[in-house]
């Protein structure tokens, strides 16, 4: 079983070395590349003021966090949730740096850095290799892979983790459109927009092709073979 956790955080500012803290953690679980519905989501009282610039990004105010637990209250539950998983994070050094800073602040906490318990995959680093010279922030990747992010008017850790899970699955799933023009650029025929479906949904119906559709496919394959050498991989397997 391959277990992955797609993770995002929101913070009071940009640099934990300047005393900034985590105020929200959002995680969604993938098992064998399927969303399970098992999530971890927690708002956190940072015990300090949130920078105005950060509020403009995520919309989380100081007043809304007054009654929320502090990081030391949720640290064990969070670590138990992610332990042993591969973390999928966009711009991983940012989130990992904040998480390790939070763990380092805990008195008597000897579990070490998050990398001790989890592997880490940085989707920003991955995207820069796949799409050099292009914008690779999460919104740009949503447009490139046709992932619906219309609900993302502000950053939010859980919503961003859900969106990143969709993007990651498309980034790592190979070809997403039958006639795409290469993985390096925007697709003229991109995948249909992903919609998050309930885990208990009924099975999808199997629709068999008509005789006319099979004949049209055979003609398309014949045209492909006439332009190349040997039998096309798209050729149907004939029964003996």
C-alpha cells in the first residue's frame, strides 16, 4: 500500500526565524493514488499577531483564532496522521521549515524533524522540471491541467491541499488528454476538469462502442499505419 498525504499550511508571515507561526494545517490522504476522504484539518492559535499582508492572502484574522488550540495541543495528533506517509507539498521548503520550527519549540518533544517520519515530494520543484520557463504556482498549474479552482478566492490550507492532490495526480499520471501536444506546454485538448467525487459513489457504467464507432476507429488506425512503419499500438487485438 502506498500512502501519501497532500499537505498545506497557512502562517502568520513568511519566515519562522522571525517568529512567525503556523495558523492552519490542511491534509488529504491518498492511498494507492486514490483520495480516501481521511483528512486532517486544524486552525491553530499562533500566540502572536498575524501580518496584515498574510491576512490579505488567506483571510484568517487574529480574532478568529483566539479560541483555537495551540500547536502543542495538536502536535501529537498531526504527527500520528502523517507518520510513515510521503508528503506531497507545493514549495515544500516553506511548509517543512515552518513545521520543523514548530516542533523545535516544543519542550520535551524528541521526535525530531518531520523528515524523520515522512518522505517529502516538492511539486513546485517537479513542475519546474516538467514546465521550464513557465509559471508553476498552484493557480497556473490548475489552468495547465484544467483543475477547477474557482472556489480558491483566498488561500486556505485544506482547499489548497485538495486542489494540489488533483494537480499532483495529473502531473504524475502521464498523458491526460488523448491528443495532447506534449507535456511541456499548455494543452490544446486538456483533461476534463476534475471533480471530487464521494468515495461511496456507485460504479461508473461501461459503455460499449457501436459497430459504426468500431469501424471509424479501424479507419483511424489504418490511416496511422499508412503514415508509419508496422502495426500501430492503437490497433485492436483480434480474437483468435
